């Protein structure tokens, strides 16, 4: 059986990645160097965080920090799965 908390974190990470990537693309920020500069991280680290498919512990917090830095308001679903 899957851990409901971990599954909720995965879904939140997906939503945050989508919102951040869409925002950056709309702003014309597409290269790893430009993405890194926009989010205040090294280019490789920022690109990895925003493109990886495998969930890792700490991703949600890092993505939320990036969203806040960009001034994005991302509506997150309830984390309580029933």
C-alpha cells in the first residue's frame, strides 16, 4: 500500500513544477542558465528540480521556495487523502 502523505507530496510537486515551468516559459525563460538565474539556483540544480520525474524528499519545499521567489500563488489541493 502506498503512503498517502508521500503520494500527496508527489501530486503537489507535479502541480508546482507545472505552474513554475509554465510561468517561466510564458516569460521566455527557457535555457538552463536563464532558469537558474530566475529562480536563484545553479543552472544544473534548477533544471534538475524542474524536470525530474522521480519524487525526492525535499522537492515540495524547494519548489514552494521557487514559486515564492517568482511571486506565484499556487493553489495546492488538500494533502489529506480519504
